[in-house]
C-alpha cells in the first residue's frame, strides 16, 4: 500500500526509472534503423 508521501508505482518501479528505460530503448532502435538506412540498404541498391 502506498504511503501518502510516496508517488504511485506502476509495475513495482518508479515512473522515472521506466521513462529512462524506455527512452534508452527508443534511442537504440532509432540508432539501429539509422545504421541500416545509411550503410546496409545502399548495398542492395
């Protein structure tokens, strides 16, 4: 049970931790897509 002074937790982890985790996932996915578009796809063209 959450105490009045504690922010609500989703899935047992603080909201800030989840935001950092998903932000890192998004950055990694964008970097991989950029690498594919810049170096791999032109090889097939």
